[in-house]
C-alpha cells in the first residue's frame, strides 16, 4: 500500500492505494469520479483519457502511485461552475456522440489536442513538420484524435465539434441562413486557464 | 497483476542501486510494461520509477548531432525543432507511432525497451520461447501476419514493433546507459538482438542498467530523411513494415544513404547490403528496387507474412524516390 497525494479537479486528495491500482480505478472506485470510462483497460480505446499535469494520457495505463504529486483533470473538472468548457459545448452543439460512453475521453483528448496545436506540435499528417504554425482541419483532427475510438462511429460529428472548439470549424447554422455572417465559435481559453 | 513494490528514486545513483534487486525493473511511461503486467506477461517484484529523473531534453552536439534524454517524452521529442529540422526521419517515426495520449506518456528509454506485440507472447496461456524459454513457438505455424521475415530462428519469429528505434538505427545512434559500476555506450545496431536460441533476451543492455540518453551523431544529409510506415489502418496501428531513410544524391548518383527497416525482424533492421549496393549508383527506381531485393534475399516468410517481401520492396523504392526528388 502507498499513500498517494493527488490534486483532482482542483481538490487535493490523499488516498491509500494498492500499488497495482491504476489512476483510472483510483478516480472511479476510490474517489467516486465515474466520468472517466474503462473501455479496454489496455490503452487502446482512449475512453479513460484524462489530463495529467495538463497533458492527455490514458489513465488505465497510469499507475496511481505514478500520479502521486500530480494534478489531474477529468471530464468532471472541465466546466467552470455551470459554464461548460468550449469543447463540451461544441460536442453538445454538434451532437457529437451516440451512446456517450467514449465522450468523456473524447472531450479530454480534444482539450489536449487543442493545447498541442497551440504549442505548434506537428502530427503524422502535417505536410511540413518544420512549420510551427498548426492549422487544424478534418485530416489533422482525425489523426490527432485517433487514440479515441467511438464504436457508434460518431466521428462525423466529433471532428466538426473539435474544429468548432478550435475556432476553425464551420457554423452549424450557416447553411440555413445564407449570406448572414455570424461568429461561428468562441475563443478557446488555454488549458491552464480553464483547469 | 502480481503485487510489487514501487520505488521512486530521487537520483540515478539510487535508481541503479534499487535495480540491483532481483526481480526489479525500471518503469518509464508504463504504456507497455503496465499493460504486460496486467496480462501477467511481466511479473516484476519491484518497479523502479525512473520517469521523474531529469536526464535532459534535446541538446545540440558540436558535431551537428543531438543528445536526447532517456526520460524525455516521445511527444516532446517529436515536437522538438532541432529534431524536426536535423532529423525529420526521427520526428516522423515518432509521429507515426501510437496515439497522442501514449506519446505523452512514453519515454525515449522505455520506447527502446518495448517488447514484441506477437500475440502468443502477449497471451500468458500460450507457449512462447520468449516468455517461457523452451515452451515452443506457436507463431511459426500460427498467426504471424505482423511477425519477422529477416534474422528469425527456429525458436522465435517475433518482430520488434517500434518506430522510433528504426529511425535511430538508420541514424547510427548510440544508447547511453549507467550501471552500478560502468557508463555504457551501446551502438544502436548491436543494441537489439536477433532471437537465435535466446529469444527471451531482447537487447544487450545489462540487467539493472538505466538508459540515460541517446546520442545521434551529426549527419550532413540528415535533413533529407523520412519515415514511411505501412499498416492495416491509417493511424494508431503497429507497422506491418516501415522504412527509415536518409539519402544524399549528387548529379543523379547516390553519394550516401542510410536505410533501416521496421517490423521485419527481432530488431530494427539496418539494411547495410542495400546501402552498400546503392553507394555510387544512379538514383533510379530500378536501383532502389534492386537494393531492396538484395536486402530481402534471405527473407524467410510464413504464409501469413509473405506479403512483406513485395511490401518492403515497394516501400523502400517509393521512400528513396521521394528523397531523391523524383516520382518514378
């Protein structure tokens, strides 16, 4: 047994765990935050994605003892009061889910993706990897989100939702009102501002 | 998962001392090791978490090369501008690997030490000479689509699954490691082993050693390098075959070339025969194809993975043509 001190969604927690406990099981079974989901438990599906010290990771492959001293943000910690995180709002606006099981992981992963893009990280599909300006488009979002599987195949709505949140999406209502210009997206605060 | 003791040493010296314990293993990002522990393929008594030890990031070396810290995360390494400009092959290999989440976790050292994804190795209920020496290799007459075609033995046809190490093999990288009484410099080419009659041993790294870094020597044409990976889906899958290449062409003739193949052997396969064939020859599709065929002359395939021979031949040809600035 090891005592783990970890800040989860801005609240400090101290939990004595068996060393074998994953961060995911700590969140779900010990702290009662069941928003993060257990899909495969092998790092293959991404349903367990959380932000560890601001970076997206698979919490099923992260031992709780390894997270000792870290800050964790789960889907429950993204909203500010009753105001949803822009990525959460975009998923609602775009109906970017069907059963919803992968959604917390998708959203946490997307929050990570937006930060990585702001930091100028290239991806496998980036044409010029020496460029520091990342422009997210469908192909970039699909590649960057490939660690999150959706068995309902809601990808067709997930991709536009992530682009909306990135400020590079299309106004979902624009087609209904041709000629009318309306700001399609809200600016996205940095991960650290939100957490 | 078998119970284990968790240790988080404050420095390298303590880490090396802890790793001298029988049954101790170093822990990096855990993306492979923790999974294998859950599958009861790995059963360490002690995990020595070295992931928090700071062995530096990316540092330029006087010879134009780079030094990379052993615990630097794959995502940071792929995003590093020095890596992206001096050795695009390395950045591209990293970006072709795993997922964004896994790259945020994985370390340089841990990536090098990841184990084969052979289905029999990962299933503790099956015989496997790598996991349980002497128990047999069901892969040879079994499911072997992902497995090796070069340098195999009658005991094991497992393939090394990683991408980063294929780029490092092409770049003549050197692994830096520390044991209780020695500082080691292990050239990439001899770091991963062929299976022979000891498939249980993946590398030549001594037990208890900590990988502290990797040095890549300067390479004048390193900027003219790339990585191509063939897989069953376009993202987030292990390679069926991959190619890491750097090419120096002058007046249509190959002046120098570095070539390594992934997912075809128990180790990242440095294609030295192909390199030697190409030096001084015209940079043409015919020569690139002939070089690949020469390298694959001794390939031993199964019914499942015979497709890798033409696949690798085309991958090598296409990749070198791209670097030569020609489409055909």
